């Protein structure tokens, strides 16, 4: 294969690999946003700490998510439901 025909092949392969990585990447903010929206609707006084708490729920640390939301003023039920929404 001549060098002039290799370059387009290499570029095409690279584009396919990078495109696949973008498609496979999770949409992290969608689940965190759902949790934050739940907090805003059901425990508006707890919105200040909701972002970090919801992220903890998103990565699987539901105990920390629940405890953080309760600490900033959410009820236990609202915190549990919001953290479940982050998953």
C-alpha cells in the first residue's frame, strides 16, 4: 500500500475509534439533574447542597447522598427518592 493511500485509511480508523468513545461515554449530568430537580420540587430548602449529594448518589454512594441531603434540610423520604433518581 502506498503512503498516500494509508493516510486516509488511518484517519478513517481514528475517526471511528474516537466516535465510538463519544457514543459510549455516559451522560453524567442527566441523572444528577434529575436528582437536583427532585430536590428542588420536594425539598426546596435543601437545594444548596443538592449538587454534591446527587453526584454521590450517581456514583453509587447512596448512603452519603441521603445523609448529605438530610443534613441540608430534606426529609428522609425526599432524600431517598432524590438519590434514587440520581442512579
